[in-house]
C-alpha cells in the first residue's frame, strides 16, 4: 500500500476528534480504577473519570501501521552452467521495502470483567526486485532444474536471469478479554491470517529472441485460536505504557502454483499442489498512550509478529516441477514482521 493510501486512517482520526470537539475537557484519573475527587476550571469538586461516569462501553481504534518483512530463507533459485553451478539468484537477496497499512479495532464492554474486540489490519504490497545477471546458461532450480537448452533445443545460450517478489498479509481476529486487576487482563480469541506471495523470474536469451517467465505463487489461509495478555506497565496522569503478548497454533491450508511461459509463443508448463500444515503465530508489542480527554487518546508504539511453519513462494521452487506437472508444498518458512504504529482511540 502506498503511503497516500493510508491517509484514510487520518480521516477516521479527524472524525473521532470532531466527535469530541466542543465538549469541555474533564480531569483524568491518576490510575485506572481510582475514584479520586478533582476540581473543574471553576474550582468546584467533581468525580474523576472512571468513577460515577463509569468505564467506556465502546472503544474504536484507528492506526497506521508501518512494517518491514524479513528476507526469505536462503535458497538457490537459479544457477549457471559451470560444474557445481554458481548461484546466480538467491532468495535471500530479495530485500523488501517498508510498507504501511490500516489497522482498525472495535471493542465493547460486556460487563465489569469482560469485553469483546474485533480487529483488522492489512498490508497489501511488500515488494522486492533483483536486477538482471548475465550467465552462460541458467538453470532455474525446480525439483527438476529448467534450462533454456532443453528439448526441443539442446544449444547452450548466453542468458540473463532477473526476479521480482511481492507479499501481502491480512489479519482478522475476535478476542474476548477478562480483566484480572488494574494491571493486567487475559484474552482468548479466534484469528485468521492470510499470506499471499508471488515470485516472478525472467530467464532471457541475450540476443533477445525469447524470454521464459517463471511465476511461482503461494497462498496460506491460517485459522486458529490464540491466548494472550495485556499489561499496564506504567502510568502517570494522562500518560501510560501498555504491553501485549499473543500466541496460538493454527491450521494452515496452503497452495503452491508454478507456471512457465514463453514470450511470442503458446508454450506453457504448470504445476499445482495443496496441503494442510500446522503453524505457530506469535505477536508482542508495547504501546505509549496519551489521553487528551475522557474520550480521545493518542497511541503509538512498536509491534512484532512472527509466523512459523508457513509456505512462502521462494521455498516452493525446489518442490515444484512444472515440466512434469507435479509439486508438493513446503512449510519451511518463518517470516518476521515488525515496525511502528500510530493512531487515535475514541472511547464512549
């Protein structure tokens, strides 16, 4: 997602701010749950928020999330024609750019102890590319390596190899939280994660009569339950620092697709596979909060998300054989996502 596409989150924040504009600011509690007596601007005593006013029933949070994606596993995607095959392109050479996306969360208080929260975030475009490399022949390292000089042509060609990589991540979850005390709460929830990746390799001949294109894709649909905890680490006046941890085991339905095409030709070769695996997902974060009023807070912090045992596109090359039409699914990938977030929370 381009940075400009994230501006709608800022618009949501502006709407939240306008909802409380014109309402007189009231004192904030010194600590959650405290029932202190404060004074208004005229000096009259009045109860602090969280006392007679009660805790908010609804909380709406809108954030912009900036995250980076770790490099893929070390894997040779293409080698040259020399004995032993010098590596021309390695998956770990793809360095993804930082990307931003929206995060929306809505929570409702059920009773004094429990609340339910729905959360969504999506980043739809980490991209990386690798420039062209010249070589005497090039073998794309499928389960059965693909070389331009294969039947019907057995010539050795002076070739080039280049590549591009794209990754998308979607998160949807529903969590139930139970407040244990003023300092921490526990959660139990259901979570869906969608990981969709595509790897494109261009294998060309230097004198330019044709280019073979290799498109490898991996789609993961993860469903599972998670447990976790929220912690109030520190608070003073309108400022507070909060911590979060989540972990869960997920069923992962993954597909692997590989396609070889040839420019100016109807030639194509394909392989497809689907399999079910078990994955682990962990998340942790730290958030700083500044409360402007009873209803509006600024939130910012750092979060880390890691997936273990999923299928990334680069790891599917070695288990695919488009020429034979056969493939399996490799679940050896462990992508790591981390970065900052900033947004507003409206409570009512």
